[in-house]
C-alpha cells in the first residue's frame, strides 16, 4: 500500500530551480560572448536581461502551475490550453533529450574536471555519477529533498565565497582593457551573445514540473520559481563582474575555461584546482535536480498515455522509481553516444519554443472572463508586461538561433514528427 505522499516546501523547490539553472555555462560563456560583444557594460546588461527574461517566465509559470495544479510543466500547460498532442510533443522532448542530454553533458563535464583528482576513464566516471544520483532519488521524497537542499547550499556558499574574494582583491580592475561600443538590439552579434546567456538561464521553470509534490503549492510554487530565479540572476551578474574585473580582454576572448583563467589570476596554480572543485559541486547539484524533475514528466505522461504507462508506477513512498531509472539509462546512452552536444542544441531550440507557447497560452487563458475572475489563485505581477517581454526576447533568441544553427534547429522541429507518430500509435492502442 502506498503511503501518503510526502511533499516539499518552497525552499527545496527553489533549490531545484537553482540546481537546474546553475551549470558550467556561467563559467564558460563569457569568452565566447566576448567574440561578439567587447563592451563589459553590455555583457553585464545581457546577463541582467537574461535574468528579467527568466523572471518573466517564472511569473508566468507560477500562474499556470497554480491554475493547473498538476506536475508536468509544459506537458500539462500545452495539453490543457491548446491540444493534447502539443503537450505530448513537449513531454516527448523532455523524456528523450530535454533532460537526458543536459544530464549527460553535466556528468561528462564533472568527469573532465575530476581528471585532476583521478585517472579513471571519463565515461565510466560520468556513468557512475548518474547511477549514484538516480539511486539517491529512488527511495523517498524526503531523502531527495534533504540531498538537494544540502548540495545546492554548498554550491551557493562556494560561489558566494568566490565572488566575495574576487570583489575584495586590491589589484586594479582590468575592466579598462575592454572596448566601449554602442548597443544595437537588431545587431546579430548582440543576439548571438544573448543566446549564450539564455542557455545559462535555462531551468528557471524547474519547480513547475513537480507542482504535485509541493505542499501548499498555491503559495510555495511561486516562491520557489521567483526566489530561485532571483538568486541565480544575482549570482550570475556578480560572477561575470568578477570575471571581467580580474582578467583582461586578451586573456578571456575566445576561451572556454574562463573560470580557471580568473582563478589562476586570483590564487595562482592552486586556483585551477579550487575552481574545478566548485564546478564539480555545481554540476553535481544540476545532475540531481534534472534527474528529479525530468523523471516526473515521464511519470505524468505515463498516467495519461498507454505506451508510457509502466513508468507511472510509484513505490510505496510515492517515488516514480521506474521513471527515474529510464531517465538515467537514456542519459548514460548519451554519454556513450558522443553526439549529445549537438542534440542539446536542437533540443534547446524546441524547449525554448515550447516555453514561448506556454507563456502565450497564459495570455490566451486571460482572454477568458471566467479565468480572470477565478478566486484564490496566483496572478502574475504586472501582467501582461512580463509576458510581452518574454515573448519578444524568446522570438529574438529563436530567430537568431535559427540563423546561427539552422541544421540543428530544423532537425529539432523535424524530430517532432517521430514524437507525433508515437502519439497516434498510442491513440490506436488505446482504442483496442
């Protein structure tokens, strides 16, 4: 007999948002951005704009999540607002690549940074990490909650200490080595630089995937989404300011290992080991958050569709163990495939598209008089300003992503045809 489901509070929900958002991106993106935008003021402006975009999305998803009540994120929203097939397509993307490819990338990155501590093969380390985290999340929600809060707290403390030390260094700031320029939001370079920011902010909607596991969700879901996003935005802006302050343009431009370069400037050779340890903690927390959240999409899809039915089953503590291990197996398959980084690009295009449709869906809902008059529910602050901002910036990103990565973007759209095929197969099987 299944026990009553233990639910989490907003602090755990916020830690899941933070864990899903903060990955290696913030420690690697700046060097690539500087190839397109050389003015540090506009670099920081892009990170602030990315935070506003994520916060606008968080406002919207908080309202949608409270209204629809059920776990699943876009799967639930798009199914109810538009048509079940659109929700199914978003769920398919989440199950097959949306979470699995980022989990694989994070695990491989952990293994790469761990090479200074061990000589084990990268893929073996990555696989063990995924299996370990899946095991931790396979018992009770309380265990998952405690582990997620602990590893996320350690991650935040490590980043804050790095920022504080970077800000307190008495050396002259190296910001003067950068170039001044005028901003043009129709400029291709600025848009591509902003794409890197958007990738780093992805995950702001994580708590909306587990609404059904959040106690008093009407209050705690908005808190989790909004506070998690605000904390990450503050950290991102500060981290990039520290990078710009403690390394020159010549040192950073075109470089991936931005964190190591700055750490080496701050602490010498030991800095590389320190930043590697911090990034390992960051990525480990991300793997944990994505396995928790991603498996719940599979579980909810299994409750609604016959071909996924076996993954809806929970253990006696309410944990969808089969869904967790499916997520782990697909992620390990990506580790060994070697092609997941390209998959990550095209899945990011589709995921951004589905997020855009969800926010547009909130505007569609608000055209309904009964919905507008619905009592005792969360309403997005300043509606519809955040939604319009999110829509404009999303279209901006999608347009320039299509220009910059046309093959991956088109392949992402075409891959939905396979998902649609399984949808109609399920409908046929359900009639039998």
